[in-house]
C-alpha cells in the first residue's frame, strides 16, 4: 500500500490573502496509520515544511488554513474505534471518528459520549480545540473528558500524553501533558488517538421551553438554577431576534422574546423534580408558558428552534454569511454582558441574534454580513473586538469553545498577560522548534 495519496492544490499569492480567508496548503496527504503520520512528519521536519492537521473542517477560527502553505494531513481515513471498555466507561478512537459515529457504535452498550458542539466534528479535532457545546453544563468540556492521547510530534516522534495504554480516571503522575494538547489546535503535534470518558444513557430525558419578558429575567433564571445545585443537563438561551428568526425559518409560533431551552437527565422521579424546581424559579422571574415534554418526538419539536438557530439566523438575509463570535464570562456577570452586547449590536447596521450555553456562561452572537461588503466585514470585526474585551473586563475569556486560531491571537496575549503568554510561547518553541506545526495559529512565533 502506498504511504499516502497526494493532491496538489493551487496556492496563489498568500501575501495578498486577507486573514481568515481560505488559504490552501500546497499538498494534501491521507495517512492511514499513526506510523504513516510519523513518516510524513519526519519528512516535513527534515525539509522545514509546514504541517496542518485536518479532521472534519468544522472549526470556526481558521484552524485548517495554511498561511505558509505546506502539507495538510487529512486524517479522515483513520476512522476506527480502537478500544472500548464498557465496564470502565472509556473508549479510544482514531481522528477520523466523529461524535455521531461513536455514539452510533455505542448504541447497544447503554453508553454515550455527551460532548456536543453541534456539528458532527472529529473527536480528536474536538480535543484539539477543547470543544464543548450544549451538554457541557452537566458533563463538562473535552478538557474534562479526555483521558489520554497519542500524539505525533513535529519531528515524527510518537508519544502518549498519559503513558501508553493508560486510562485511569485520575492520576498524579508527572506533568499534565494531556491537557497541554487539549486546546492546542494542532500547533504542538498531530493527535492520532484519543481516549475518552463515557457515560450511561439517562433513564429519562425531559425537555422544556420557557419565555421571559427580558434578557435579565432569562439569565437570572439561569443563575438561580445553577446556584440551587439543580443538575440540569442543558440550559440554552435564545434572544428575541433569534426567536423571531427561528419562527420564520421553521414555521414555529414561539413568543418573540428571550427564551430558555432546557433539558433534564436522570430517573423519572428526579427529572420531574428538577423540572418542577426550575419551573418555580422561572415563575419567580416572570417566565411564562413553561412547556415540558419527555416523548422523543415532542422533545425534538420543542428543541427544533435551538437546533436550527444558525440556519434561521442566516435566513434573515438570504445570501449572507455569518460571523460567529464566542465569549465566556462568570455566570454572575452574564446578564450585564449580554444586555450590553445586545445594545452594542442594536446601534450598528448589522443583525446579530444571540444564542448561548448560558449554564456555563458561554454565549455567541451570529453577526450577519455581506461577505463582499468590506464595510460590513469591518463593522463585524469591531463589534467582535468590543464583545471580547467586554468579557475580558469582567474576568471572562475571549473564547469559550471555538479556540484562538488566526483571529484571536492578540486577544489571547491580552487575556493571559505578557508573562503567561511568554511561557506559552516558550512551550511552543520547545515542542516545535522549527515552527512548522500549524504555524501562525494561537501563538505566532
């Protein structure tokens, strides 16, 4: 078998390419094993050729763009579930395995992997970007659910971040290399296997939807729910602009008002108790029309607005594109930050519906732009910058789950401070001394 297949791409003059515009690699390879990845890396290292790992391409921060050209390693042919230990609640997968593919594989075991970023992303890619999503409030992000990784370093060396075949629930052995690679966005090595925590499928799942007279009331309900210790599985926020878009897109008739979409997991009694407790909190905050459903079809119907939010937002201006923002703040500061963000967007010429994984303080504005209008692109950039700095000012982060990529490198420096940023830079140089591993991303060297 050949080591890899090759596709040569037109590269063009990269000096004239704007940031966050598509910038293709010179060559794409499709390795089918870790050893093949290692051989490609060794060749690239010896010849100072940049490498860009590719999973499914669902990232939102230009993580697979190639500003310096080089070799793109498309890992989709490495698509095997390698080791499943249902009795230990863990599994190891190659980088071509997506979250939906894994959960389909697990369907007869009573187990599932709950981290859900929305797109059917590669699990190793999700680890590389520290992805999370709607279930993070209950089950955590990728950072909490990755137990071990096999990584090919820039020079072709193969390592296991927690030791070969180690899969314990906890360890105090040495430096936490696993979490150095979670969120590294392909800048420190190529993830060729990840070992993940699994969970039992809940006995009962109940969904609920409730609308509120204001953003403050909806987010106050979220804060009170979290402070009450209710183990809610999902608590998602859509503002009035997004609800209007979802109604028009899906033929729905929800109130055009700030709305929470909720989900409860557990035994039948526990789920009922959780829903009743949240309904009381919502009522205290003037919530209305608290709808609940446990039947799968009814749950799907209740959640349809949230699931279609991205497409509904884009449908507000046919032919438009979306600029997805992503910040996270302490939940006690969430009401003021969302309100200030809505006010900022309302003063602009752009439409910017807001959605959020508000149970962990993470929210997004979908800034809808004409991609051929430089003025709109610049306005979206300015709004995004102000949104990020608003989050930083209250102790938050410029990215809750999308990553840094190309566009947020300056914000990372501000967030971390010069000393911490320099430590990250030193780590990058130590592990990638030639700066060929997904160069220009996260930490520019």
